[in-house]
């Protein structure tokens, strides 16, 4: 098998000077927020991070910026940043914080939004988007559903771990925004859809099929290939639920979507092991959720799934319980 060397220390990115385009304010410096922010900045677009409080802002300045780890390079992006309590006007806001934090955070930012401001809500699942939109009735809210793979090595450092794509759409009849061209320039794979709610319902159903079973069986997504009957039965039940609630398009061929979409590797095998710093990143066909091994210790992966996954499972199933 091919051998991979640890990435060298991050070097400051020689990004093009930001142009006079509208600034991308990015709320949240987690995995996807950092992944979008660094690629937008690399394309020469103006980006400004919004962090939770002054303590987080100080920690960010101590880190010197955001670090993006990719297979062939590691780059440092010293982006501008501010706290939630700043007063800078906002025209375009990428909401990349967790779903359960989104409503409160956006409510605090509402007085700073310009008339006709645009929000891109980068939360998978459902429920939080409506709550956010209700807080900013004069803004345009564009919903997103992403399958890109990324994880944080440490504070303000993100590893790009799996190529995916992002569906974007407006739940109200409207034309696609012109800034989609900026995503293309930044190398952010995306597609516009007039049926974004269907995409979000389908992604929610896929998460409901995968996340609980990976915790119950203490395995990565690919390990569910050994639980084929259980996965198929759960997909059938979820499909019936969606169909009965008027979401037949989202319910169509859920099980086939899991396999063909790469969420479950049929052979359960690992196709690539890459050493990133002290972490072994295991990338199989389940690229949307990357398993991480520390010093070859599989038990830490299972423990992390159980600890982190339960919050995601609770949020997903809370929506289904309301149906």
C-alpha cells in the first residue's frame, strides 16, 4: 500500500488580496465553517470569522489563524475575526455553528444584518432553519445540506477528509444567488435545487438510519455492511414514515441511497489510510463520516462515536417524534 508522510508545519497562505466583493461572515469555526472559510479566503474573497466570545477570539489570535490540512499541503489562513458582540454590519452570513446553537446566535446578530441580508444555513437536519428564519424575517435564508468530510485536529485546525458536495436552495420561490459563482471559484462543490426541503428530509432519514446503529454496534459506517437486514428494515420503516407524512420523494429508495451514495461500504473495507500528524485517518467509501484512529486504537473511535453521536441522534429523532 502507498505510504504517506505527515504534513509539514503549516505555512502562511499566500492568498490573493481580497477584492471588494461582499464579505463572507462565517459564524462558527468548527469543521465545515473552517473548511468553507479557508477555501473562500484562498480564492481571494473577503472572509471574517464570528466567534462566540472574547475568550474564543483571544484563543484564535493565539493560534494565528485557521489551519487547513489537505493531503498534499497544510496552510495557515490568518483571517479577520470578531466576537458576537462586535458591531460590524453583515450582508452575507454563513451560519456554520451547531443546530442547537444557531437560533440564539443569529438572534444576537440580527441587529447587525443589513436590509436584504442573506443567511446560508449550513445545518443538516430540520427544525433549526425555521427557528432561525423566524428571528430574521427580513433576511433571505438559504438552506444547505452537505456531505463533505472534515474534522478538527485541534482548535482552529481542520482536516479535509472526504470529497462531497453541498445542496443549496431557497424554500421560497426565488432565483439562485449570483454568489454561487464564488463557490465554484473557491472549489466548493455545490448544486442548486428547487427542492431543498426534500434534500434535507432525505439527509435526516439517512442520518436516522446510520447514526443509532453505528453507536449500538460500536462501528464505523462501513461496519453496518455486517448488519444488512437491520439497516434494510430501518430504511423501510423510515420510508413508510416519510411517505405517510407527505414526503414520498425523500423516502424513495432509502436503502439503495445509503449504499450507492457511499454512506455504507458494501464490503466494509478501508480503501485508504493516511497519517495526518499523530492521527491515522481511515477513509472508506463512507467518506461523509470519517473514522479516526489514534495510535491504532479502535476503541477510541467507538467511544467517540458514542459520546458525540448521541447528541446528533437525539436531534434527528426529535424531528421524527414530532411527525
